C-alpha cells in the first residue's frame, strides 16, 4: 500500500521527503560497506587458511548484500510511481506517473459530474510485535461516483485515517452550491 502524505490543504502525495531519501542512502551504503568488508576479510582469511572464518565471512557478506538489495528494491517500488491526489475547488484531481516509463495518467472529476459521494468506514490492524496485542486504526474511504463522457458510471477512491481531515473533506463537499447535490449534505462525521 502506498502511503500518502498531505503536502498542502487537501493535497496529498506519495513523495518521500529529501531527508528520508538521504537516510535511506546512508543506511544502504553502510550495509554495502559492511558486506564488502566481510567479503574482503574472508579473502584475507583464505591466505591464512582459516576455513571456518572464510565460510563465516562469505556467508555474512552474502546475507548482508542480499538483504541490502531487497531493501533497495522494495524502496524503489514505492519511489518509481509519483501519485498526487487533490480535492480542488472545482473537483477531484488525480495524477499518476511511472517514473521509469514516463507514462502519465491524469484524471479530473468536476463536482458537476459526480452523482454521489459515499463515506465508508475502514479498519486496519496495526501489530505491536509477536508478544504484544496490536490495535485497530479506524479510517474512512471516500467513494466518489461519477459519469464519464460515454455515460458509464466510474468511481474514484481516497482513504483517510484522520478525523479532522475527514471533517475538512465533508465541509468542502457541503460548501458546494445547492444545485450540486452530493451525498445528501452530510451533517458531520461520526466519532471514531
């Protein structure tokens, strides 16, 4: 699941902060350095014919380099896609770009094309570890039903786990002119 962060008022992105990218690179280079050092020490132990040490150094080196490559690939999965979602004054905007292929997909759904907005309750279990009970995080999923140019029903989704931000979304929808009647004018958000 891609984590979205609020950049501005009701504008969200999966962009990783610059400091986090620097920390990731430092950690990866540190792990690479340990792995290469263990490999070099294993080669040195071959000269002294310490075969158990050679096997141990090569095993540690291989494991650290393998784990580093897994960490790098898993981080790359999240940074290869640029995702932005915004609730603008005129409607809901989504932008997706595959950074590898440079393919872009943009979608703007004006409030006038929306037939209804549903708010669904979501629950996510957060584990605290193997020896402790976790807890459930209650959130909401905004489901916007709209009609495309061919007259086919379409749906756009956005999830939130912050009740204050949910109130802002509801207020924005309720502030629409009366002729745009979405989700029967929600009175408020239930307490989470």
